[in-house]
C-alpha cells in the first residue's frame, strides 16, 4: 500500500506541475528511498494490562452496586413472631362425643 501511495503522490505532483506551467528548474523532485516491505511481528501482544483493567472495572462496578444497595435498603417484610391461637382441629368422632352421641369405638 505504501508503494501505491508513493507512486500516486509522484503522479499527482507531475500532473499539477504540468497543469500550472511550472518551469523545470522549480519543480519538485521526489524519490522513493526504500521500498515498503511487509510488516513482521517481532513479539506477541501482551494481554496482561487489558485483563487487569477489565477485572478492575468489573470489581469496581460490583463494589459500587453493593455499596449503593446497602445505603438505601429496601423495606423487607419480616414474618411475625406472634402466632395466632387457633382451636385445635379434632376428628369427627370426638365431636360426636361432645354432642351426646356415643363414639363408635367407645361402645366396646
């Protein structure tokens, strides 16, 4: 890509100089000193800083959420410790005995 850009620059300069009738002794001379080569990776990229930064932001977000939740706690319903007194549920046989009728098991 660098070679294409250099060639395009040279072509542009020549065209503008010809179009503007610039004298030959005042024209710009451009030379390509080194041809572009493909880039080579000398050392791999380190992922330590991005990972540490991600974890720091994550921990800070969770800590902020925890602090804000504890600053404004929501009203929670607490179960009542007082148990209402209810009559015990009895079977049908003892209820008949209270009414005056004899229970079937009591005749023996």
